[in-house]
């Protein structure tokens, strides 16, 4: 992953954009940032800035059009839950293209979780595609009625 540098981040460090803290070798949300924290740009914010996704989700079908607001709420809830434990897992953007929802995420875990949550809640057809040798996933979900 080109967004994880080979050298260690200063401990502690705080992302100047989102506020995530790197401390004791992990990224975490902290209510109080240590006073000696160095500022940096975390891997998730760098990915967002560079427009470089780690996963993409395609949702489509007649069912999506009828239940779009519910499905978008589910997606936001999944993102919030994932970010509690994996602060670098974020939605880059959600776009509507030709009747499909296209959700781009910083890393593959969130994309997979979104696809699985939509499938669990609304059934339909779910396909996960991990290109060989890449930390990336393409998720396709489809339901007509």
C-alpha cells in the first residue's frame, strides 16, 4: 500500500485534516489529542486527496430506485460503525451514474462491508471481485423487485 510509509510516524501524531491520532502503533479517535502530537496527513486523507480508492461498490436495480434513501442511510451507518474500529476506512464519495449508485471507499474492508450489509438487509445478488495481487475490491449488488 503506497499510502503507508515505510518509516514510522512520530508517536503521537494527529491528522491535520480529520483529527485521527496515530499512537502506540495504531490509528484511533481520541477525545483529547496529546499536546506533543506532530501534525501529518493520514493515509485515508491522502487517498481522498489523491482520489485513489481501495474499493468500489456498484448498487443497481429497480429495488434500489424505490428504496434509495433507506439504502443510503444503511451505507452511512455501516461507514460510522466501521470507522469506530478502523478510522482509515472512509467513503470517498457516492455518485449516481445511469441509475446506479457508485460508492468509492478508501480501503477494501468498508466496500465489502457495505455490499454485505445491503445484501443482508435487502437480499438480491452480490458479487465480490478481488483482482489478484491487489488490496482492492469491486462489489456489485443488484436487485430488481
